[in-house]
């Protein structure tokens, strides 16, 4: 009987006819010479599928474009009246675009707001050795732009292979601006230009990098939340309850390490400026920039929604 | 790990070094990708992609880390292919990973094909450590670094993978 630890010998023998000949390297060189265009190696079936997709796209475009050509609604720039003091009441229209996330359901279904990546890595930024993941909401935080933190200096699909300290991203283009977010410490969240919008990025762990220096959860999740939602459990928006839960969250969480795993639940933390941060939840642990154990928080949350 | 004659300290990889890396590790990248994906065309695409990235990015590779770099990039591209809707629709469900020996007189052909199929059918996380540790001869430390997981995780995945293979090769269900 062949054993698993004989795999190399078996694989070398079984795949002995599979050799990287000069053709693959030549195709790679041609692709680079052509400016990174995809190699001309699409199979017939994939080509057919692509062609059919294009036909469908053009057909849909023919239906949609006439509507786009209708006269646009005139845009009027506005300025705040009065003496420039912070407004007393914030309305929906004041919030950044795409802010509204929390569900009104009694037991909200899972809703995660961490943006997924097209490749193997999630869309991220590295700023001063800290990693941040792009969020799906808000979709534009231009209204909350803070101080400039620099520009993307390294754009790469393989962020963990870059050992430098330059401002890096796999989603914000080279020279894209990176900013702090008004009302948020830069250790918790930053914003960057992505495809013409200023997108929000939340601090996360990546490739074994979680906390920097003496940071704790208090540095990553600011106080002052307006509402909390735990999927499958409920939503808490009463200010006193939210304040109590945030105290428990930030004072009783015990750091378990830099590794993070995906959770089946999400804790969404909404602030009154429209920013929403997320911690993944698995059992009694919360995952953001590292893993944090806090059984007391979940007990208190369940009590608060009853 | 491997010999360290490719990279020069603090120097981006040169054209000549890329040629040498392809000669030394191109087949490793191709076979690992094939073992992962079970599809020759996709494995060749991944190998091509890996060397395109090497030529475009011209990374500074630490001497001795070249193979890890190539396998890490290949693994990421394999994951992309594995997740693609094309792969799910067309390849999964069909018989995958036929053996491609260079000699038709391969001994114990059915047993060896069964082992290849069993490794290919392992859950993704266990298959990755199996391919890096057993097939590419990386240490647990190097495997952990390529996969961005603790060494203990590599050991436990290897242990689980071995148990599943043993069950499968003893006549059980697919791992």
C-alpha cells in the first residue's frame, strides 16, 4: 500500500511528463512585452462565453443608455449657513453616502461590511505598519475627510511579500490620496481614493500583523457608538445601553493573538457620523485586528435586547 | 530550502535570474499548480502568471527565498482559479487530475493515481500544506510562512490530511 508521505516520489513519477517547457516562459515574456495584456490562450469555450457576455452587455447598454442621456438634475453647491458651529441635529442627508447599514429586523440576519477582494487577498491599505481593510459601507466618506496621511507608494497584488514600510495598497492606485477620517483615530480607520470615491478602510490583522506597540482594542474601536447590532441576536440603540456595552467591550476584552478567523456572526458598531465598523464574531470571541475573547459582552448584549 | 544562487542581496531580480529561476523551479510551479487545480491548461496559465509577475514587479528576493516566493504567488493564483465560477461550473464534478507520467510503464499505476486523486480531493487548507510540505519539500516553518499561518496549524492540517488519506486509501470515502 502506498502511504501519504510517499507523495513526492509518487507525484514526481506520476507527473513526470508534465514539464515547464520554454513555451510558457515565452508566453509570459510576450504578455509583459504587450503591456500586461492577457495571453492569447483562451479556450474556444471560454471565448464563446466571453463573446456572449459582451453581446448581453451591449444589449443591456442599448436599453439603459437612452435613459442616461436624459437631462441631468442640476447640481447646486451649498454652504452651511450660520456661524459654522457643529449642527445640533444630524439628519439622514448629512451622513456619508451609503451609510445606512443596520437592519430594523428584530433578529437581524448576518450582514458583513468587509469588502471582498477579487484575488486571494482582501482589498487593503498598509499605513505606518498597520493594515486596513476596505469596507462596503459607507460607500463614500468625502464628507469626513481629515488630514492627509500620504499617497500610495506601492501598488501590489502580493502585499505580504513587500517587507518595506511605504504606504501600500492592492486596491487604491499608485499616488492615490490616503486620509484620516474626521472623528476617528487613524489607528482605527482611514480613507483612501478608490475608483473616484473616498472609501473607508478599517484596521484589521493581516499576515500576522495586528497590534502595534502598546495598542489595545480601545485604540481600534472608538467609544461614542450610536448603535450596536449583533447578527442573529438584535440591535441596541438606547444610548445608555450602548454606552454600557461599549464599556464592557473595550474594558473586558482579552487579546488572544494576531490570527483571525472568519465568524458566523458580525458585530456592527455604528457612529453618529455614519461610520460603521465591524468585528467578526465566533463563539465568545471577536475578530478585528486580532482575536479578542469577551464572554461578558455577549451575555450583556443578550440581556440588552430582551 | 533550495540553493541560493539566484538572488543577489538587495538587487531586483534580473532577466538572467528569471531565466534560471524558470529552469530550476518552473516545473515545480507547474506541477504544484496542476496537483492543486487538476487542470493542465489552468496550471500552465498559473505558471505563466507567476513569471509575468516576476518580470513586471522585479522583487528583491532574499537568497534562498526564491522558491517560496514563486510557490506563494502560484498558490494565490491557484486560489483565484479555484474560486472562479468557470472552475466551479466546468471542472468540479468531472474527473480531475489524470496522471501524466513520462513513461507508460509506471509501476502500481492505479494506486499512484488513487493517491494523486485523494490529495487533489483534500479540503483546500489541507491540500495546500500537503503540496508545500510533502511535494515541494518545504519545512513546516517555510510552509507556515507561505500560507501565513502558525506552524502549529501546518502540523495539525498535515495530521488531518494524513488521516483522511489513510482512510481513503484503505478503501474509505473521498477525503
